[in-house]
C-alpha cells in the first residue's frame, strides 16, 4: 500500500533535513516551528531554537501554539526581552538561518 503525502508534509521533512546540528535557528510558529523541532528531535539535537518572544535554546515538549506559549519559556536556556532579541541576536548576526511563515 502506498502512502500519499501533502506538499506541506514533504516540504517540512525536506527543510528539516537541511538543519545541521549546532545551527542557530530563528523560528516562526506553524510549519517553521514544525521544521525546526523535527530536525532537533531526529538528527540535530544541538540545533539552538530561538523564538521572537525571547526564548533562546527552547526545547518544547510539544509544538508551541504561539511565540508566547508557556512551553517555550519553560524549556528555554534563557529568556531575553524583545529589544535584546532584535539588537543583540538578530541585528548582531548571531542567527545562522531563519524559518518564518508568511504571517
């Protein structure tokens, strides 16, 4: 029996395979979060997930519903303010790759 996969599912798996262990990834909610968390769980456990809300090194136990999801704060190595997020992390060139949605 052959299985049929949606385009979103195939793109999610293909994108996850591109994230290497140790990559610092700026993550959006929805499919971008699915991509990053799939990579972290399957082959890149050292991938550092950073969410716009200031959650750095987040290791959510489930896919977060928003950037303000309490699981992101509970599982983060560090929480920073939005100003620090944009000035130090994003503006400072400390992000290797970003996966963001169209929202």
